[in-house]
C-alpha cells in the first residue's frame, strides 16, 4: 500500500535532514506525505515524532488563526537539538477537509461559530485524520515506538490503534501571543507598531 517515491538530502535552517516522498492507497483515496528525518532511527530509544497536517495559511502565511506553524517550528527545533527525530507532514489541508473548505470554515467562524460547529455545518466530522499512513511510514523507517510531539492526548490512542507504541507525549507549547486567542489583540498591537 505504501510506496516511497523519492528520498534525498535536505539541508534546512533547522539542520540537516533526509526528505522522503511517500504515496499510499488508503480506502478510496491516494494519500501523500512528505517526511523529514534526522539521525539513526531504527533501534535505540524512541525518537521524537511530529505528525503535522498541512496548513497553508499557518505554515506558509504565518496565520494567527492557528498555531500550526509555531508547533512545526518547535518540533523541528527539538528534533535538531537531539539530532534525531521525524516529522511526518500530511498533505491533507485543514485536518482533511481541504484548503477551500477550510477557508469556508473561517468564514463561518467569523460569523461566530467555533471550529467544530463550522466543520459540522460544512458536513465534515471534526477531525478526519487516521494514522494508517503515518504508522506504515514509521514501520518502513523501522520505528516501533515514539515520543509524540502533540498537544492532543487523543492522538496517542489513534497512533496506538494503528500499531505504533507511544512511549511519551511531549506537549508542543507555543508562546501565548501566538495562539489564536491572542489573534485580535496581537493584530492590533502589530498594526500599532506599523503606525
Ligand atoms: Zn493551521
């Protein structure tokens, strides 16, 4: 089901990684993941793992509607500090609902709905992710147990259901001013600086 399409060297400002492209058939869908790895992964202590769902608005445009980018950068920094770890970057925007539907959800949130309500209004479950593909990728890399970088305890059960042991969960805590709660306040502050 899982196929490695490419593997190459990947120097970045966080450090030197290997980059992989994986493709897999899961249910009706063909899924793609980009994977960054650092260090020897098979055997030894459970490595750090971040499973990151693509967020164009956060990862590329530095959105303050979410803290995806901060969590990704924190993960890359922590992995670089240990010279060992894995980022699985799922090419499925907005927790699987797709980029334009995510923007529609933002529109509904501007009208007062929360994330879950907005997704339900659009006919999506709150979180469409399953960890079948990440688990297959970890098995491909020879990793049976991980230290999961996540703020969401539900992810532990989801990953263990897919056959990967979670030895520890490490919260991805980011600075409060970068959280969505601080969005309007921060925006005003930033505009203040500009003026
Ligand atoms: Zn995001």
